C-alpha cells in the first residue's frame, strides 16, 4: 500500500475490522523512518454490478437509492424513522445479493420492499402498494386492504 504522505511503498497493517457490509477498515502505518505516519484504508469486495430487469425487459444497474426514494415517498409524514428505512434497504440489498448473481427482476425487489413495509407501517404499505401494484381505482385499494382488515378484526 502506498503511503499517501511520503509515497513510500512499505506500510504495515496495525488493525483490521469490519465496518459495513462487505467493507474492511484497516489502520496502517508507514514504515519509512522519516514519515511513520498512520492512515486508514477501506477495502471493499469488487463485485460484478447487479442488473435489475425492469417490466419492459430493459436492464439497469441495481441502485439502493431508488429503493430509498420509493420508501421515503411512501413513508412521508408517517412515524417511520430513517433507521427503519435503512434497515429495510439493507435487508432488501442483502437478500438480493444473496439470491442473485448478475440479474434480479424488479418484481422480486418490489415484493421484498412490499412485504417488509407491511410490518413497519400499514399506511406507508398501502401507499407503496398503490404505486407498486399500479392500482387503477378504489376497488384495487379495497382488495389490498381486505386481508389486513380481517387480521385486525381477528385480533380484537
């Protein structure tokens, strides 16, 4: 590893630890006697970029920010924290990378978000469902809400 201060090629690793998913944080020290400075590097596994297969058959790179955007719209003015949204995004991303190597259908991602959001906030879930399932009219809302309403009346 090249020292960023003196450009010396000789450095040693002092400490290593995982910081985020698939990222290793390393503390390094320059072995040049005149420098001897410490710095941090991050190593991330280089993966082949995952493509999302859209409904029309086109392929776009997987982008967790698109998931965040959809969730933030669904959760607007709802009691859903940024941490809850981050957990959903991380869970979806982990699930996708665990089950697919090169391409994943957008429908699969939508269903994951759909099911996880149902557990977090029912209003946000219905908002997301209305866009994801492309509700055409009020009857589509009613069909989606009926199972939830049955579950609620059984608990009472």
